[in-house]
C-alpha cells in the first residue's frame, strides 16, 4: 500500500521508498522519511497530502506519496 492510500490520522511504518531517483531519495531522507520510520497522514489534498514525520509536517505531492510504501 502506498501513502496515497493511507487513512488520515493513522500511524504507519514506512516499508520502503520505491524510486530510482537518488536526488529524491536524499530529499526524503533529509525529511526523516526512510524505511522503519513512523509516518502519519494528517490530511489528503487534491494534489497530494500533508504528512507528519517525527516532529515536522510536510506537504507532499501525489508522485512522492506513490513512492512511499507503507
């Protein structure tokens, strides 16, 4: 299941990041988004979703949400 399919306000554990783009992997890692880390979808938006990772909230687009496997 991808982050785009996640229920709001429920905590999930990231299983993997499914992308071949090293720059994207590095960006997500800098946010604290990597395998084994907890992530919560705060709300779904038309173009993406707002997520909570560690103590931060981030707005990510649908392409990023599809790359995050939970």
